[in-house]
C-alpha cells in the first residue's frame, strides 16, 4: 500500500481505535487491564509516522525507517501479556524499533534496557520516551549479541528472530525469569517461543507463529 492509498483509508479516532483493539484482545481471551492501561497511556500513534497514524491501534504492521517496521499491535500485546511483567521486574529488550514496547514495559516494570543496532532508531525512540517522561528506560545502540550489563534480568524479549533458541541469554535470566524470542529461519515463519526458568530447569512453551526479521551481528555502519 502506498502513501496515496493510505490517505483513502476510513479514519478512526484514537478512542475508537483503542476500543476496537481491546475488543479484539478480549475476543481471544486476553483480559489484562494493567497492560491495556499501559498501552493507552503511551499513545501508540506518537511512535508512528504521521502517514500511518490511523493504523496505530490496528492489527497491521507499520513501516519504520532503516527498513524496519512496528510489529502488529495484537502480536505485541499477546507477547507482552505472556511476559507477565511485574512492578519489580528488570527487563532486557532486543530490538527497540520505534520504542513503543519499551515505553509500555517502562510503565509496568522497575527498569527496561532496550537495544537496537540502528543509531537513528535509538535516537528517535529516546526522544519519544523522554516526551512521555518515562525515566526508567535505557535505550542503547548495541546489537545485543552478548546481552547487556545490568542483569540478571527477570524478563528478556526479542523482536528479532534466531535460527535456534538464543541460549546465550539464558545465563542472564534471574530466578523465575522468562525469555521470549522468535525461533526459526530468518527468511520464513518463526515460532514465538517462551522459556521459563523454574528452579534448575526450564519449561518451554510455543506461543504463536510470526514472521520477524533475523538477528544481524554488529551495528549498522550507516543508519
């Protein structure tokens, strides 16, 4: 869809869009008022280019600079709900993107460390988060290959795909920690996989099929 056709879409108010989103989530059995309140409070449209703002609360992916995109809000919400974030949690996010999910998690947790390989995405995300006066989020220009300082983390979530479950993050998990990441071929469909640390063992759960971009080593040299 090009920008000219985007302007022909029926316009929906922010309140109507959010209400439609909540109804979609309730229809699949997701009832999480704390998460819904966090999503509403960070105003998703402020993380989206003006040409796509009417899709803020839709189930569509939305383009970002650097060839990236914002994942479907429905998918983001299902994954954030599966993290079961508590107020005292420390979170590591791989793939800052627009900064929207970092902002939502910042409303729910004690501290969020969010990494992205694109400097410009990091800068834009920081400015959006600062405008919301959320002060417990640290956006870093890094590829996340080895995680980040500040662990152990209670929750780790990745928005980029790995061929295999990223075991190098497991050592960064705190007791009762949870890791969620897409696992599968970078050019195909992946399974969003949840790994929960239970004592000395781990429980694995398949959440949903997704199609996310693959993890890339190193920082972007241009963007």
